[in-house]
């Protein structure tokens, strides 16, 4: 199962004044959040080597990681059991919440820059949803 592809966003009706790689910014933020919460799959950890710590230490953004190791695609093979359980529950909702959050200050969600400051703002939102999900889940992984 594929959760999201940067191409789905940058192809078609994409803002002319936003760089195409911004079609992967929201995916990269979610991926960085998952990496920071130890939700990367064993396979991804093995494939990415030192880049997992680079994300955790903020030497590499999630979007850079997404394009370098996953060709702009986030799928279930990239997350562990807990990460997939949460992504299946939340990822579609995340898209809407990310868009609403971005549009408070920007013309579209595709104008969000790939920065750790933006990550921090979005991560707070994901953290809140994760805590809610854990509280609602009978047997969270």
C-alpha cells in the first residue's frame, strides 16, 4: 500500500510559483516525524544507514530523505507495525489538517518550505493526533 507520492502532487494542477519538490514536503514532514518516533521499518533503517540518525539530528530533512531513499514515495514497507497502524488511521486526515495549517499563512500547502521550523509546527499537530489515537486504541502497537 502506498500512502502518498510526491508526483501525485507536483504533476497536474501544481502552483507555478512553487518548486516541484514541494509536492513532497508534507510527506517528508510526516516521514521525519515517524523516524523521530522510531516508526521506520527495519528494511528502511538497513537501506538508509547513517541517514536515519541524520534526520533525528536534523542534519537531513524528511523531504531530502524521502527523495534520496524512497523516490518520493511513502509506503507501508517504509514503516514498522506501529507506524503503519497510525498511518492507516491518520494519513488521509493529516493531508487535510496540513493543508488547513499551511493556508493560514500561505496561498497553498505547496508553498511550505522544507525547514525544521515548519516541521516543528506540523509535528505538534501530528503529536496531538498520535496521543488521541493511542488513547482511543484498544490495543495500540
